C-alpha cells in the first residue's frame, strides 16, 4: 500500500511513502510542490428594491467561482442608511455558495457584500443594492386650497408596539424651545412639575 502525505503547509507539498513488504523495502519519495489554481469568483447580492416600513424581507447571496462551482466562504455585508456613512452590518458564511440575510431598514438604504479570498478562490464584491423604504399606509394629500402645514423637524420612526408611551423630565434643549413660546413666567406650573411625553402616532406621511 502506498500512502500519500499532504504536509501542513497549505496543502501544496506532497510526498508518497511505501511501508515495504517481504520482498520490497520501505521507501519515501521526494517532496513535490504543487501550486493550486485560484479561480476568480462572482458574488451576487439580490433582493427587493422596496420594503414597507416595519416589515422584514430577505436578501440573497450567490457566490460562484469561474469554473461554476459554489464558494463557501466569509462574506461581510456593508450597509448605508440614507446619506450616512457605510458601516459593517454583519458577517455570514455561505453554504453551497448561498446565504440569506434578513433586512428591516427603517429608511432608504444601500447594501453591498464583500467576499474574502480563500485557498482556491479570489475575493469579490457585489454590486450595490438600493432599497427604498415605503410607508405602511397611504400618505395624506392636502387639497390644493387647504393651508399647508408648517414645517417641523423630522421625527424618528416609531419603536415597539402600540402607543409605546415614554414619560421623562423636560430636557434642557426642549425647555429652551418652550420658554417664551409655550411657557413663560407666571404660568401656574414650573419646569420641575412638567413632563415630556413621547408617544407613537401615525403621521400624515403614512409612517408610524
């Protein structure tokens, strides 16, 4: 019986050994260095281009080598929310060249996947996938003759279920905007007795 050895140096150095028998002496071949071929790879990130706010959809990864075989390796998902900065969202390993990632963006978002190189394949990055966040209900359309609402600061999306009421003290930034407007000297209740109430609600833009 001839035994083939792969030495622990990246599996590129090989040798054969023969234990010998009653007629032939044991033998060990010289080492042979074999440089393995590394294939180019293609990483595809696909999924919906629109997601209704507060719903979860799946993004799909497909990673194949130039010879058509699947690549099982580490993929880093990068995410940019709105016009913000890119950030690493999560790392995932493909199985048989495939993987799925749950996506629940609360604003418009852009996604990209980057696959690390391996022992027989080269790294690759997917194209960009842009996902538009859509309101859960139809936005209100004001009649042409109706007074237009006064602009207010953008509000963050609702969190949790139901009203999700949160009661806190009046922070300094809110108090400064109140003084001289909704509160002035002589009001029967001072700042220490007032509370700030945050509550989930449906906006005219169709978002919760």
